[in-house]
C-alpha cells in the first residue's frame, strides 16, 4: 500500500521549490492565428507550477485556483519556451506558486529571451484520500522573495474578500 510521505514541519527555502520546464513549440500547438494556443501555455504553466508545489510540500499537490495569468507576447512555432516556477507563499494547507514564461525566438536565438506570460496559481497539499494536509512553510531568503511573499498575501486577501462578497450577495438575492 502506498503511504503519503511524512512532511517535516521545518520550512524549506524558496529556492528549494524552483523548477524549470522547457519545450519547443510545434505546429500541433498553434491556434487559428498561427501562434501558440493560450490553452497550451496554460497547461504548461500548470505543469511547472504543480512540479514546484509537489517539490515544496514533499508530496501530492493539486491546483485549487489560477489566480491570474497574463499573456504579454505571442509565442510562435519553433520558439523554445521556458517556464520557471517557485512557491511564493504558504498557508497551513495551501501555497501560491508564481510562474514566469520566457521564449527564445527560433529565428533570433542570440537575442535575450522574451517574457511571454506570468501567472499565479494556488495549490493545496493533499493526502492519499484527497483531503487537504498540512504543508511546511516556505522561507523567503532574499528581499525579492520577501516582497513576493507579501504580494502573495495581498492576492490571497483579495481572493478571499471576493469569495466572501459573492457569497454574501448570493445570500441577499
């Protein structure tokens, strides 16, 4: 029988959760406009964020929400795309993972990669029965990581306030 790993309650530094996935975009990935379909990039973002979340919490983590995804530049067939993820914030069972997506243009490989998307996702650590489980805290080490932690708390507060306001409005209707 498979046992869920025991998660030590001592925290892990933000750097421990960093994951990068890379992929060359092909003709199967394109939309009707000839650029890479946003859904392909969304799955890629979810994959790298899931790997980061699982690494941080030492076991299974599932996507609870995509808080925000911004597509800033189109991705083209042939581009080498890199998705970088890290855990920015943790609660008792949930965590925010930030993702940055860069593209190396196939026709100008010597130029700097272009930022094509950013995203924030919320994951929940779960046990073998799928119930939320306690996860270890993330320990920011640098001023940038501390800033990302604080910004994640703001996003969480907005997410919870929006949910409460919608529930209150439904109750009033």
